C-alpha cells in the first residue's frame, strides 16, 4: 500500500500520495448507496453521522516510509472523515429542515474540537463536493473533513496575505471587506443577522459566493449558539438560491476556512469564512479549470461579479424562510 507525503522543492508544498483513494466507488445507485440506512457503511438507523473514510488519503497510524537519498518523504499522518448530513438519500442542504442543518453545524464544531486534540494535526478542512461535475463519488448528501499534518499551500497563502494586510492596515482584511460590502451593497447575495453572503469583488468562479461572519471569529468553534443557528440559515439560503438560479440541482465545492491548530497563530488576523466554488458559468456551460488556472493559479472569470450577485440575489427561494429581516435596501 503506497501512502506517504512527498515534498515538492519547486513550490515548497507537500503532496499526498495515496493509492487507497483510487479504490473509492463512483456514483453508485440509491439501491447500492453505502451510506444509506442498511448500506455497507451504515447498516444501523441514524440521523446524521461522521466516520472514518474507508479510502483515506491520510491515516492516524500511517505506514513507515523508506527515505530517498535526495527527495524528501514523510509519513502521511492525518484523519479523513465522511460527514453524512442526513439519512434521506434525496435531500441535500437546500431541502434539509433548518433544524437538521443546525445539528450538522454542531457536528462540524464537535469534530473540529475532537480532531484538534491530535498533536500531529495542523489544519482542519471541512468541505463538500456536490455533483458529478466536481467529482462527487456519492449522490447521498454528505461532506468530508480532512485533518492535515501540515498547513496546505493555499491556506498558507491566505495567512500570509492576511498578515500583510494586518501589518499595513492594523485590521482584519475580512472585517474590512465586510464593512465595504455592506456599504456598497452591489455584490451582496443575501444576509442574516450575523452573516453576509457575497459574490466577492475578486471572484475567481462565475457564481462564486463567500459567506463571512459579521463578527470576527477565527474558528467555527468560536461561533455563539445564536450564530451557529444563523450560520445554518445562511447555508440553507445560499444553496437554495443556487438551485433556484437555473431550477436544477446546482453543483458546487463548499469549503470552510478557519485558522490552523496546534501552531502559534494571531487570531486577530484570520477570519473564519466559507467559499462556494461552483463550476457552472451558465445553465449548460461549465467553467473548466484548464492550463492557466491550474498551472498559474491565475483565474479568468467570464461573468462580472456584480451581475452574478444580482442573478443570485433575484433567484426566488420559496418562502425564503431563512432570510432575516435585514433585507437589502433596493
């Protein structure tokens, strides 16, 4: 079994080599879904649940590695978990009852607390891949959680940028972005009492949405009880607007960014936030990540962020039961 970390001296980053992930199933039917009640992974009744990924990229007890005389390797310490949102195979975030999403938020908090106790864990990354367009291997509503033994390169880049802003301005960059977006209003998709959802000025994907807490927190664990309930509301509202945009199940990558763990960190710098990166640029067109985006990290966005925000803002969600009284002034 090949399972190890390999260091790339050209980019100063670690690559996870894992033959186990090649074995994962691809788009099984509901009848053979391993995470439905009675399936291979979850034979008993459940409401929502997290468990170790059967095909992990990282392991709590990884195998020893044979060192190379030139290239650097390390053992692939870490944790990969599957988080199943509900036992209902056909109900994704937009259709889930708000109480169920609130319980899901509490699970994310609990898993973050638990996994941060491992000394080898340096970064806890919560994410969801929805739709075959972004490589989701199971249609059943679920997400994943990776506890890394290092700080991934993009998070490291975010940290460096946030530190630079704080040093130059004396303030948190996301706090400043929130103030600007609330003042300008043109890129706001929706907001609740404690959260703001925007198509950012610097969006890389056509319908990219960021969710920012209005209060500065560095970790999901620092959200108050009221804020956690409100977080559930904004997640339901944003994903519902995605589905309403083209009246179909909208594919996306949902990613939570919080500060690293078990390393010294100035919490005044890092502001917890969520990014949605959907691959669609139109109803029947995909925004592929080709050579420029993949090779240089330089994205070309074919949809003006202000126009994308307007389209999402105007996407009608039945009842909009998650919308607070803080509506935009038109």
